[in-house]
C-alpha cells in the first residue's frame, strides 16, 4: 500500500511520528502480530482506513467498524 501511495518508509515515519526503521519492522511483521493501534496509525499515514469484519463459523458476518 505504501508504495502504491508513492511514499517512502521515511515519509511514512514522519507522518507517524516515528523512525524509519520502525516502519520497516512494521511492514515485515505478519499482520496478526501488529496491534490495531499500530495498524491504524500506519494506515492513517497512508490516508487509508481500517474496517473490521467478524465472521462466525456459520458464515455470518458482523461489521465491527464503519468504513
């Protein structure tokens, strides 16, 4: 997403208020190891949002956040 947005890790780091190595580390982590807070900050720096959708074993879906 970052590259599609035309941003460098350094630019994203500035927008997030962190250092470039932290963005690099964040991008290498499996998504399940990233906290929702970190992910929201990263996506905000990319001017993107996060939508959470819960799915039950029966296939029911519940939107947990608004788009």
